C-alpha cells in the first residue's frame, strides 16, 4: 500500500451529505477512480445506518471497489465519537456494543487493516476537580482497552482520530494513553487539520509518533478554526510536512480530506491529488 493516494470519508460527505448510503459510496468510487485515486476510507457516520451496511451495503461497496481497483485503506467508525463525549457516555457500553458490527463490515475487506475510532470534544463539568479528571481518564482508558482487544483480536489495527478539545488532549495525550495501556499496537490517524487547529506543532508529530501513525486525513486550515480545506489552501507547509512524514518511515496511504460544496468536490479533490502526488514525487526524487 506504499504511497497510495486516497480520500477520507469527507469526499462522500461533500458529495452526498453525512447520511450517504452504500449506493452513494459506490457511485462516488467511480468518480474517484476516474480522477486517478487509488484508495478510499470506509465510514459509518450515524449509528442508525449500521444495519444498511451489515446487509447488502458492505458487499455492494466491496464489489464496486474491486471492479475499479480501489483499496479500502481504513474504516472510520465516526458514530463512536459519542462514546467519549461526556461522563455518562464514558461509563456506558457505547462503542463496545457496536464494535462487533464494525468488525463484521471490515471483515469483508481483506486489505482494510485499520479501524479508526474518533475522539471528539469532551463536555466537561462546569468546574471539574482533580479527582474527576482522573476518573474521566480512567474510564476512557478502560473503554479503549476493551475496544483495542476486540480490534486486535479480529486481526486489525486500531487507531484514534483526536479532535480539538478531546479528553485525550492531542498527540502528547495520545502517547500518555498508550503508556497507560502499555501497548505498542494502538495507532493514530494523523488528521493535519485537527492538529493544526489545536495549535500543535505538526512538524514534530511524525518524529514523536514514528510507526504509530497508522493513516492520514490530509487537510489544511489557518491554525485557528477546525476546517478541512484542500492541502495548499491554508497555512500548513506541505512540502516540509510530506518530507517529514516520509523520513519518519510512514508508508501508509496519503488520504486527502476536504469538506466542500457538492458541485466543487471533484475539482477540489482532483487539485489536491495532483498536489500531493507532485510533493511525493519531489520528496522521493530528492531523497
């Protein structure tokens, strides 16, 4: 899968809205193949659509991707974000209950080795105390441990996508969680837009994480709002970042993430693919 250029689920969201169906995804795959993409990320955005994927949906997309020669690079369980959103969710079985269904879907894609669990903003109490914060982290770690065991037991790798204001708290928080779990198996889906908007130093993250970077959501913004703009349309230094990623040993997919209007999606993604391809070509040619 070395140097595949693909798309995150944001392509299907931009084209069809966040309630996109398996039929929509299959139609989108044809567009992506025509644009020259090689991979795509699976996603279930809403929990109530799981059944449509467990039925004929996953097989429909599987057939379409095989016919077009596209690889599923990871599965993003977007709806699991809710499982880490507040105190009550942390104490519940949310996420754990749905993981068997996620793994059943992923099981139809032999090449899809990564299951990504997004961790979004956490609704903290008005005045949280030290003991409460420790309790939140403990509950989060317990749930992550259970999910990790399920994913690795199914022969896949689990990765997190850390959004701004998440309980885990950026790259260093992710590393702290890994230390707490005592595992080298947990990976990070490197979303450049989230990290840049959260004021992280993007250019240190590949060196800090090394092989823990399991996948990418390559998007841009100006470092103060969590936007998903086309790479090159914000303030990230992309030539530098791509070279750093390669030097860190990353050999996974370079998956682009842009949220835009439906009528501009194909143009925006085409421009982004050409841009990332040129940066990879230059970086590899000069190495």
